[in-house]
C-alpha cells in the first residue's frame, strides 16, 4: 500500500534548499552583489540630473499651492479689500489671526485698524479663505510666498502692511 503524503500543517515552515556549493563559491569570490550594485550606479550616472539647487534655482509651483495667507487691495479704489467681518479670525483652527476694527466715521460698516497673522501658529490650511464674504475676489488668499526663514520670533508676526504688500523676496548670492 502506498502512503499518502499530507499537506504541511499550519505553523510548520518549509525551508528552502540550501544553495549549491558552486553557486555559493561564485557569489563569495566573484562579488556578484557588488557588480550588480555597480552596474545600477553606472547605468544611472549618465541620466539628466533632476536636483534643484535651491535657492539659486526655484521650482515652479502648482497653481493650487498654499503659501502664506495675504490680503488684497480693492481693485477699484486701492484700499484694503477686507471689510472687517472677523469671519476668518473665527474660523481659524489655530487662532493665529488677530483683527482689530472700528466703526467707519463716514457711515455704515467697519474698517480695519490692525490685522495680524502669527505664522508660527498658522498651519496653512486655507480655512480662513473660504468664509470671506467679499465677492468676486476674497480679501484674504493663500499666496505663493513660502520663504519665511527668520532669526527672531517677531519676524513671524505679519502686520497689516506686510500682509497687503508682501515681503520682498531674498536674493541669495554666493
């Protein structure tokens, strides 16, 4: 009677066959893995480089890039577009926007006294842009500015004039 071989049971591992002596000898003395690695290096050596040498070269940002929040001027009269509704301050999850407003002396509405954003606290989520009631342009928008390095904390608190005019980009020279 022929015996049946049963399939391996759970928990039992099947070990692979050890390499033959000749193959192990060739791998050891001919340094096969080293030559494979050198071939990969040589093959990629002559491809074009994709490294960007920042800050000398700048990458092109996508249109949906969210940099630092900024304020806009009104396109018709050149004043700030913000109507001091405090909605961006209310909706900000990080509580980094601080607005002070006063009643307009010439009539209805409010005007900005100060508008500050603390960039150390800002998470650049863009939630402050969505509730802005000014149409067709929102008074606050996410700019393409991203160079914010500074040595002091005061440099990360942006007052109204900085938010409207922006920061002059730094020119890095060798």
